[in-house]
C-alpha cells in the first residue's frame, strides 16, 4: 500500500512541476518579431495557405512558390501571440517583378487556393484585425510608432537645417 501512495505522491509532484514550468512559458509577441512591420508600397498580401504548418515551413513554401516570379526579399507571417499559430495570411516583398507575383492569384499551394493581391488594398496591411494579442503587444506597437515619429522628425529637421 505504501508503494502505491509513494507512486501517487511522485506523480503529484511531477504534475506540480509541469504546472510551474507551463506557467513560466514565455509567449512570443507578434509585434516584437523583426518581420512585424514589413510594410512597403509594393508589399504583396497572400492568404489561403495551410495554417497548421509551422511558420518556418509556411515561409519556405511561400518563398519557393513565389521565387518562380523573381527574388523574394522578405516574408512576414503574422501569428497569434498566445498560440504561435499563423493568422492565415502573409506579406511578401519581392526584389522586383512584384507584378509577376500577382499572377499567382488563384494558384494552388499544398492543395489550397491562394489569394494574392497588393497588400495596400487590404485591411490586414494596416493592422491585424480581430486579434487579442498578449500584454506586450500594446507596448511593442507604441514603441514602434514612437520610433517612426522620431525618425520622421529627425529626418525633417536634418533636411531643413541643410537648406
């Protein structure tokens, strides 16, 4: 009987340790990633790909798919902070020939039909819609906005002082 009690206590201790480590799990914030602010005049929006794959797998599949149109310079895959899963769309920047990439609208990737349009025409381009994010999202966004404002102010003052 004491053997069973010891096994139960040992299992209980293991469960407690597992709960503690899961509480300490660090959540990656979408807006703290280097690709969160990929916005460019010629950024391409891509939707309709398989979201169950990892971000790295999605990224490499998109690069492979779009490299038939030219050189891909950057791929950004927004994700949910809490789960790490893709939001179901991506942004792609091409070195040139972005218009060739638009011809891939309606093409298939892993059996799923892609939507390919200019990102500037999509609401997702200006802010990821319908997302709760994590507690750091607001801080990361405000830091980015402040940095952009500082850079604009600094560049204007530098240009006016050289005139």
